[in-house]
C-alpha cells in the first residue's frame, strides 16, 4: 500500500490534478487551522459545537472540507475558539 505522501507526490505530477488540488488549497488551509486550534484548546468537535450552539455534524463537515460555511458561521467558530476571522486579499 502506498503512503499518502508518496501517492500525493505522484498525483501532483499530473497538471490537471495539481491545478484542481491548488484550487482547493484555501479550503484545506481553513480546515487545518480550525482543527489545529480546536485540538490546541483541548476541545472535541462536540464541545466546539456546544459552544457555537450547533451540531457536532456541522463541525465535522466544516473540518472535512465538505461544507461551504458562511462568514457568520466562521465568525462563530472563531469566537468559540478564542480567535477572530481575518480576510486578506493579496
């Protein structure tokens, strides 16, 4: 069985795959930042959901990248994690 890193490196050699992968980078970065902050705070998905007054499944979808959150939802998540949303166009 191939490791994830090896498979990813192999797939990224394909331009079409690489372009699609790069287009999803902001979603991956957002999910990773939320997961990292939640774990650093010692929170489960259920605990974060409770702070946000939402369901654990909504947090799971957010962290998996299978959800297109509103800015309001992201702001609620940030506040529940002791952070803030910052939008930058560069």
